[in-house]
C-alpha cells in the first residue's frame, strides 16, 4: 500500500504540499509529492535545483492511453518540425506497445523522448499547470532522497526497492509495488529508465532499468539513445514516437510551482 507523502518546507517558496492530479476526462489519478530544492553536481557543474513536485510513480499505460485517445494520431512517417508549444500524438505502433507483459498499472514503455515530451505538453495545456519532464539534476536529486553524504545501498536494500536484472524476470512490473523512498517515490531505480533532459537540454534516460545488474544501478546511472533501441523498426525513417527495441524506456512527470 502506498504511504501518504509529507509536505516539504522551502526557504525559497511557499510550503509545497502533496496533491492528486486527475487526468482530463478520466478518473485516472497521479499523486504528486513535493521535492525539496538543493544543488547537485552533474559532470563538472554544480547545478542549483528549486523545489518542485514529482509523480510518485512512473507513468502507467492507462495515463498514456488517455493522452493518445485525446486527439488524432500522427501519420507513421510524418517528420513535421514541431514548435515548442505544439502538441502531437504518437502514430499507431506497428508492434504491441506493452509487449503483452501487462497494461493497466504497468509502466508505459518503448517510448521515445518526443512521445513523453508531448504527453507533458498535453497535460500542461489541459490542466494549465507547468508539467514537464524532469531535468537530470532534478531527477538525481529526488532519487538521492535527501542523502547528501554520498549514495550507498546494499543488494538486499536495492532488492526491496527496485526491479533489476536479478529479480525482474526480464520484464517490467506494475508500478508502486516495491518499497518507496523517504520522499514517497516508487521505482526510481530499475523497472524502466525515465526520460529527462541533461544540462545541455539533451535527452537522457535516468535510473537504470529492469535489464541492468544491481551493481550498475544508482541515482547517477544514465543512458543515451542508441540506434540499437530501434534496430528492428522496419520503417524508413524510423519512428519518432516508438522505440521498437526500447522496452526499458519510460518516464515520470514533474510540475513546477
């Protein structure tokens, strides 16, 4: 059972309190919890982070389905250059997107950075709130869970909080079933990697995945898109929406105050 999150006091902003977002025209709920600000080192840079809200879980299929059902699908080979405020929906996937692993309650997978960005734009537009993908700095700071003395976790502890190569059975699992962090976040490590933007604004997949060994998973674990993630996609050009070989690629949303 998911435990109730706690409010976070900020020296820079008013008190941020947990809230529940109900997706437009649905009964689907996403619990948002406050993450305190701070600073974190990414590469050689110390990056300040303001307080924000983060979803307690990785975005499940039922939430992503609400987005795709909210308007027309894009054409499979469309390569329109979208403006910063444009909203488009993915084309129909030529493969079963959930791979038959499970749908309701399971994290949405095989998603490109563009698909997850568009979800955030849609949600921001319909709710009039500042939803987006996290920055790498925000994501890592949240994953560290207030630990400023260096991150350490033993295998037994990781097994209680993350799906990895040694306990996942080579597939994703329903969100929110492992132990949460102190901030009330589930599945930050393992299960699916989560799209974010690095300090240069480039896409990066954070947190390790169900395919990674426990020793290779940490708050600073990141991956970048590789052609192998679309190796079996027969389309030319390759899909801008779906990663045919990316069952480890999902996302989690954040919201600015």
